[in-house]
């Protein structure tokens, strides 16, 4: 008996606590909860709903028609939902109802009947859930999708950043790709700056908010961006205050670049838009991968034709200057340069000497023909000694020889030096210089080594022919007739595939 009394008392206490708690749960719910009479007039509203609708005093709104909160098609949907609940069914719709101060809000609304003791509706319960963020995300997604659906390639990236910035109401948006294997630098593919596009830029990631993004993180900085990254002076120039960035991935999961939005004011809703950035970062990754594949195919074809043209020049051009002119013309169609210089080694003086040059940069006071280059104080000398390419991507920050200082003083911003080797021995070097930063990549260096090897073979053959001619001139007239035969055989050997028998002259 005693245990039964104790159980009943405990049950009563639980019911009392629940009865006291239920009104509190309703009052502080994050949903807007209203009680309506059967005519649809508002009888009460919970505190959470008043807060979301920015209502300080409910009394002026009491007994007002609930459907008058809605407009247009939403009002028609509200009337239908009230009618359904009055008939004992459930009414539901999604509509736009701004707050009392005019802040836009979208609501997912459910109306259900409150039944009396006989099971008939005596009042209506309206529960509205704030779905503003979801609705805005859907509209943003639709706007960006419609703006980018019909474009590809470079046009896609430009359309993406413009529509992204406008849809998210931020000043800046850009998409960038990694430019080196170490993923320490990126180059923008499109950069929207509030009113128009700005010129694409290359920059080092160290000390920037982009560094962690390229490392694979999603980064959000809602305010004080310049204080968080004091080394990044570009942020100061842009007056950037906030930042969101997501990585771009390839189909194999490798990071290709990143997509970024920034603003000149704080971002209060930093994280809700991240899923949208992820969606379009995925699309941008696919587009960038396709773009790279197309460029690789185009470059491969251009470079194949370039090597073929160089081989033809080796056969048809009989002087060094004519040969170098033909090679530079063919090479310029595949790899841009402002100056292309050929240097040959002089063993007696243990130095390299410029023997010819080509390209649009023709100032005579910059490395003229005949200038000697120290093997240990020039990019050409480094390539000659180490028998491998030397890249200087940005001479503004990386100059390690007096030759590079001189090149920088003449406006050059990047260069690539390549050795000329024959049978494991260096005979000279070829150097390409550009007035643009980051002009040459490691992939360019691999191709240019093929070109350098062809040049080395041509020079070696010319030297062999010149040596043979000098020897013949020292012999009698009868032996000079063999020169034409030897010359013909040399020219044939450059074209003859390995193993093909040599025909008689």
C-alpha cells in the first residue's frame, strides 16, 4: 500500500512539472505559434514568435484576421489552409511574411484543428517555422545556376564570380588555380570587384587567408580580415573586411585552386552560404579540369608542330644565324618570350659567350652579341654546369646573380635557362626571358629541353661540318670533291630513321 501511494505521488509530481513546463516550451519555442478562432482571428502568439516577427506589443494585433498577414498568392494559400483546418484537416503552405519592421521572412506554416471534448474543431493552431535562410539559398542557387548554365571555359569563370557576388551581396569574388606543384602560388581566372572585372593576378599564398583553403580547409572570417592577415597588403588595398573560401577539387581528389568571396563589411551570415560555395566550387573544378585538358591537348599539338618545324630548319638552314632565326620563329608560336639568347662555351676562357639572340626585345645595350657570361654568375652558366633547366618565375623577388639583376633592370620578370648538351657534355645554353611574371612553368621547361637538345645536335653537326671543311681545304683539290658528298650525307643522316641503310650519293 505504501509503495502504491509513493508511486501515485511521484506520478502526480511528474504531471505537475510537465504541466508547468509545457507553456514555457511553447513560449520559448523558435517556431511562431499562434492560436486562432474558427474565423481565423489571432487570439494569442508565443513569445518566440513575437521575437521573430519583431513584435513588442501583441495587444494591437489581437483579434486581427490572420490571413491579412499574407499577400498575393500567399494570402490565397493561407485562406485555403484555414479552411482545411476548420474542417478538421491539416493545412500547409510556404509563404513570405515580413516582420513588423519590414525584414523579409519566409515561413513553412502548418495549421491544425484544436478539438473540443466531442472531437470537433473549436480553435485552430498555426505553427510557422522560419525558412528564410533555406529560401534565400534556393533563390541564390537558382540565380547563379541560370547565370552560368550556358557558358563554358573562361566565360564560365567570369560569369560565376559576377553572379556569385551579386547573389550573395558581397563586393568581391574570384576563382583561382594553383600554378606550381608545391601549391604555393595561385593565379586568378576571373576576379569581380563590385562594379566590373579587374585584371587577373598571381600571388604567393603564404600569409594570406587563401593559404589554408588551398591546404584543403573551408575558411570563414566574418570580420577584421586585415588584422588577422597583416602580411597580406592586397587586403588593405581592397579594404577587405570579411572572407569565405572553399577549395576546388579535381575528379581524382587533387586540389586545383579555390573559390572565394570577400566583402568590405562584416559578414553576419558566414556559414549558411558555404554549401552554395561548395556546389559551385565543384562545378568550377570540373570546368577547370576540362579547360586544362583542352589546353594540354592544344599545347601538345602546337609543340609537336614546333619540334617538326625545328627539325626541318636543322635540315634546311646551313648557317647558325639562319638556323637560330628559324628556331626562334617556330618556338615563339608555342612558348612566348621577349628575348631568346644563344650562348656557346669557350673552353680557353672558361665562359659562355652570347653568339646570337632573337625576340621583340631588341635593345642593343642589353646583353649584346659577344658579351661574356660568368659560369657561376648567370642563369645560363648554372644550367650549363648542372645540365638541367633553371626557372626564375618572379625576378621581382628572386634574383641570385648579376645577370639576373641586369635582366630585372631591363624590365624582365621571368626567365628560363636550358643547357645544350651532346653526349653528356655541355656546349652552351639557351635562355628565354619574358617581361611578364610567372611566364614559364616546369612543364614548359620539359618541352624546352627537347628544343634545346635539337639545337645542341644542330650546333654539333655544324661544327663537325665546319671542321671537315677546314680539313678538306688544307688538302688537295681532288679531295675537296668529297666535301659535297659528306655534306649530303650529314643532311641525310638528320632525317634518316635509326637503322635505315644509307643510299649511295
